[in-house]
C-alpha cells in the first residue's frame, strides 16, 4: 500500500515538508484531548499508534534510503530491545505518573504555573541532563558499551527506535525524569515531556524522506539524527539532543548539513547478532572485542 507511482512531485514534496510537523502536532493534539477528558494514558497510547501507522506508510512510500527497507537480520533483536527495555521503561513511567501512583514532593511555584510554561521549561532543563547523559555515553567507554547496542544498526527505521540496552535506557530516562521531579514540575507537565520525548524519538529514527526545514534548528529531527549514527566518530559525536538542539548549539556539537546525506551508519566495534548476546556483551566487552573472529 502506498501512493500511486504517478503521484506528482509537487505532492510528494509537500508530504516531505509537512509530514514531520503534522505528525508531531497532531499527536500532541490527541494527548491534549486525553487530558481534557482525563484519559492521558489512553490518549498517549493512541497518539503513539497514530504516529507508527503513518510512519509505516511513509517509510514505504517515500523512503529516505531504499536499501534500508531490506532486512538486516535484526528484526528480532530490535523488537526484543523495544518490547523488553525501551517501551517498558517509557510505558511504566508514563502510566505510573498518569495514574497518580507517584506524586512530587511538594507544591512549588513552578508546579502551579500554567502547564505549557512547565512543559517548555521542563523540556529545556531536562534536555540539559539528557544531553550530558547521551554525550557521556559516547565519550565514556564504560557507558559506550551499553549505548553501542543502539548504534550498531546498519539502517534506521521505526522498529529500531527502541533498540536500547536496558541499562542505557534506564540511565537516560532517569536523568530526564529526576530533574523534573527535583524542580517540582507537575505530573501533567512530566507526562507531556515524556510523551514529547517518545514522539520525537520515533520520528528521528524513521526511514522516511522528511524535510524538516527550520524545525531542524529547534528540535531533534531525522535530518539531524542520521548524522549522529554515522560510522565516522567525528560526525557521530554530534547532535546529542534528545528533543531540543539548544544545548548542542551552546556546547558546539550541533551538526546540520542540509545539502548532504549521511553515508554509512554503524559502529567500528563488533556486536553480536542475537538479542540475548547483545544484553550480555557490555558486561564482557573487552574480552568479546579481543576474541578473534572465526
């Protein structure tokens, strides 16, 4: 299923330029209705399914790279990491917060501010923690062992959005959430920040040829994030932002090459092919890397 082959280029161009903001904003609208009718958890799941459905269609209709549509033999591990680590961590936090099982320590001036102010403030401040957690995962070899599981893919598509070792995933999620709790951000704002992180995460990893224009200077987008997956460490050690690019710009790690496309993606180290071995390999990293390939 997809668009007819004779679809005018003007229409395809319009889709490429409008798809990212429309999916991002429409998902937020679904979540807004969820808050309005006091069903934020249900609304989040519906909004996430909404993005998945459209991205699957776009990946088939306007793929960024056609060879990325071919199997790399990693569907099982991708799903394993997604289901058993990333999705469970995100779903647990969003569901727990949404159902009111966890409450902030006290009411603060920030928590009584309008929700949209808290969300904007929360995104910027939590991004600082996410930025440095992500950057350390690249620059500190001990954490890179876990983060390399995510970077070991040879293609990007929505299924490997959640391909994170559970240790890596916990570190990044806790870094962002704990900052929000420490600042006394309200539960509603924390749910919004967590949901936005999920939306942007799946959008950045899609294999759809989306042109994000000026959004590239505010949010993390597929145009930026593909460079972060480059096999060239001088390029991949850029664009650490999870949601926003403000800290990359401030600390000199922002990279945007609108007239170029990333070549190959992946890592220089060895990575086992199976899900179980990928869970184990960070704990035996030195030995595994030194073992001769037979």
